[in-house]
């Protein structure tokens, strides 16, 4: 899991540095989302192919479950 986090920050940093020329501020949120999605996809793939790491996604909902 630490390797995955490390790769996420390396990719994010590289993407932000690449976008420094021009209007990088307008692209920063997109870059963060894109890198996060890519990292999430890699985590899911690793769990499916039998890596020693398992990753879970938290799904939030506004609905209230009555008891």
C-alpha cells in the first residue's frame, strides 16, 4: 500500500510540474482527479490478479437506512 501511495504522489508531482507552463492552475484539479482514478484502477487490478495487497473503496450515500 505504501508503494501505491508513493507512486500516486510521484505521478501527481510529475503531472503538476509538466503543467507549470501556461495555465496550470486551471488544470490542477483535473490532474489530481486523473491521477487518483489511475491509482484507484491500478489498485483494483492488483487485487483482482492476486497481489498481496487488497484495496477497498468507501462508497458514501446521502440516503438514510431506517431500522
